[in-house]
C-alpha cells in the first residue's frame, strides 16, 4: 500500500497549502488521521507533477482517486474541460441528464405530496411547507438535532450494521456560500457547522439534519474510519467533495428519510420536493456549461421552482458554471439523490446490501452499479437538450 500512503501524504500537503492561502480544503474528512501538521506543498504545480507521477503506477481505487485529484487540480490551474469529461473524472459518473418527461413525473410526485398536506404549488409553497414543518428558534437547533440523532441512530445502525463510535460538535458560522450546513472531521470526531444566514430551522428539519449530516455523513465517516483502522484497505482514506465517492455520500444522505421514515408525510414531502429541485438544477447545470445564456437558465429555474429567489438562482448558476469545485461537486446531488431514491422505492435485499456496503467503503458510481445492475443510470439516461424546449 505504499502508493496509497504516498498519495495520502501528497494530498495532506496539498490540503495544507490550500488552507494556508485561504482556499477551500482538499480533505473534508480524514479516516486515518495522523499526529502533527503536514508541511504545506510549495505550489499547485509541484502537487500536480507528483500526483501525475503516482498515477503512472496506480491501479484500482487509488487510480480512480488520482484521476479525480488531477482533474480538480487541473481546473484550479485554469483548465476547463467539457462538463461530461470533468464530472466523469471527478464524480465518476456521466452528465447525460434526465428526460423532460421524467423530471415532470418527479415534479408531479412532489406536487402530490404537497397537495396531501394542503399546500398548493406556487411562490409560497416552500414557506408553507416550512410552517407545517414547525418553525424552530435557531438557539434550539443544536439540541433538537442531537435529540433527533439519538432517536434515529438505532434504526440507522440496524440498517447499516455500523458499530462505530463518534463524538459530535455543533458550531455556528456566517458564510456567504450556498450551504446551510456542512460536516467535516477526522477519525471519530465529527463537526457539524450551521450556516446561520442560510438556515431556517424547523422541527422536521432537525430530523432531516440528523439523518443527512450526523447519521449520514458523520456516522458513515466514522464507520469508514473504524474499518480503515482495523484493515489495510485499498482505498485512499481521505474523503473529498471532488472525488467519486461523493455521489454515494450525498445521494444516501438526502434519501435516508425514504428508507427509514416513509410514513412521515411532512418529511417525505420535503425529500420528494428536494429530488425534483435537484433534477431541475441538473438541467441548468448542463445548460450553463453548454453555453446557454444565464438569463435563459434563470428564467427556466423561476418557472420550474417558483419560490426560488433571484439571489439563490444567481448563486446556483455561478456555482455550477464558474466554480471549479462546485462545477464537479454539485452534480453529486442530483446524480446520487435520483439513484438512492429509486433504491429506496425498490427496497428488497439489494437495498439492504447497498446500505451495509455504504458504511464499509467509499463506494463509487461503478461500485453502486455493480451492486444494483438493474438500477437507473447514475447521472441520467440522457436528455435531448439541457433545457426543455
């Protein structure tokens, strides 16, 4: 495993370089933390050369990870490959997208879920759903999330077979970014950050936070740590949002309520709505990268998601078109959500097998497809155009 270990050493040095200059971290969760601070790399080009040297001798999971690192680092250095090539190398799946009829079908399911709660489709739909979810004072959110995690943890452990322990820290932040909450950490130490400007807390949202971040990303990362400590695993033990395990991480985290709480009509409506919105965002993700004018993409989002503000639309387009990290990472949400929602709906032994495998290794889209050969195409089966005509 010398090549894997050297890859991890280079990634730690690259991460130290980026954080020292105020950039985004390269490592989001360290499943094999080491003592002491690594020496920062001198510059990005030196990192690129060393990663390319390692790639020449790599195979299997390490090769796939190095492909992702080289593609992302190349983008940071100014490369701008076509979206399909870039996402294939980073997230490990295609960007063919979903047919208009399928997106409309998922939209109809979201409308039906809202209608069952007495909520109509329109600019007030999201606000009305939040009111039904039970508004929660921001000061009460950490305790509500911890309580929800404690209540739901036995069910997640039973579904995944995880025995890993973890320590949770909840912090607040005020960052001008798309995210409302973010989880990172190392080993068995998990940190959840709540971005106050972007969060409207609700009682139902606390359960969703607990499943997505604490019992999804947190317990899952701690479970990978536990295995990496007990075995000499073949995969790189550093999780990063630009790497091909991210489709699994974000897909399952978003879909957990469909597996565990299908009878919770309010939370299920939120997840159904989120699935539809992600598919619409995937449409503009493809469109803005295909050269469609931003105004046309914005008009499509306003029509398809009538409660979406101009500020949110502007951020969504900039993230998916101009930001090297998010141009890759944002595709993991629709690609992963669509596949895991279909898995939850299919149920059966395959579903149980995937959930257990997901807490033992950072599965790639190829790994997921091997576990469920009859499942949907990750990244979509194809659409004739990025935006419906």
